[in-house]
C-alpha cells in the first residue's frame, strides 16, 4: 500500500555547491500525490515534481526543474532514502536551490523519516514493472534494466586508484537491506578535482565531513571507510535515487557498469519511450524473488506514463 510520513519534520545542512545553509522540510502528502519539491524561496511557479522527465542536468548531481526555470539539485541521496524507506507521497520544501548534503550519504534522511514515522494509506502502491531488457551504452558505460520479480540493484566500477580499484556489488530492496547495506555509503571525490571545482565556484560546501576525499594514493578522511567497498555502494545509492524518478518503484533488475546520473536518466527515458517494455501495476506488498507468489499485482492493461 502507499505510504507517507506521519509527521512533518525538518533539518538544516550545507548545500554542496553553494556552501550555504539550506533548510529542508518533509511534509506528509495525500494518496496519489507523488513526491514533489517546492522552492519556498521563489515566487510564482516553484513546484517541481520528482520525475525523470524533469531532469535538466546530470553533470555533477541530479538536478530537476520546471518550465518556469525553478530547479533543485543534489536530490539523489534524498530520493534514494525515500525509495529505501518506501515513501510514495511527500511534499519536500526547500529555501534554496539544492538539497543539503548532510554527511554525503542517505543515512541522515533515513533517520529523519524514522524520527517522523510513517503511515500506510488506503490505496495500492503504483509500480513500474519491467517487461523486457532495456540497455543504454556510451563511452564504455552501460546501464541496463531487466525483468525481475523484485527490485534489484547491481553495479560495477573501476578506478585507477589503490583505494578503489574494481568493485562490484548487488542488493535487493527488501527486509531493510537498504538501511543496512546502502544508506550510509558516502559520496566521494578526488582532492585535485575538488580544488578545481572550487576555483570554478562549485563544491563550496564540500569537505571531509560530507564526502570521502581521496589524494592520489589514499583516503584522506581520518575515520577511513564505512565499508571496504563503500564506493560502489554509493554508486548504487545514487542509482536507487535516480531511478525513483520513474514515478514509483521499479520492479526489475538494474545493472550499471561505470554508470552515473546521466546513464541512469537515459535508461529511464529509453524505458518509457519503449511502450512494450513496461507496464504500470498496483502493488499490494513489497516484492522480492522469494515472496512473488504471495504478491497481489493488478496490471493496468493500457500502460500509461509513470508521471500519470
């Protein structure tokens, strides 16, 4: 069934690129409302639905915008937390142009959701079931969606750095796996790239407090890594958030090789541009491979866009 928050809850943190404090407020929303961002610092049309076709930039993070030019950036960690916690309907208010980075992971947002509490709503959750394989490839990067009974996220990365190398990981979004295995994995960057971005007026809020920072040979954070393979886990955290812009949970298997925000958005756009590759379903229980037979799914015969 659909789920929203039980109570309104807020937090304040630093924006990654602006370096300014941003206040984030999460408010419960009614059934079939979906997830929307509201720029409280802007007059006029300040509402931006959290949907794949509203993505306007993927270079350094995922940015969504509306026709009036209002945008919200760095949404992927929050969106990942919402998917991991099963939140369907939510109003997200911000007094700035980006979601606060917090510690660079989704864990602070999961903690907010847990502190608020959630409530089930009297309508089935709408999900997007993948019916056939969809693949996008570009410059050696690959993002793939395949049919599956549950929501599976797998990926592989390769960096010529002794602390990263080649890493591969897979998780199923069931039984709290997101909370335990993905939520606390932090974003990462290289010290020389951070310096270059700051000279360009970007990453002014980035620090060792909200990212893993690497020198040419080592991790600079005194506390080290939270997981030996924290880098690929964070890439999957990003993918989970990016794919939640489908307008509902994806019932299928995602696999990414060196994939980032651009590839994640591209595979969603290709999926929805291929009418026989997906169908919208009503989902009464959370699916995985072990309980698929117990699930009650009602397919919608005439598949409509996930934004509906």
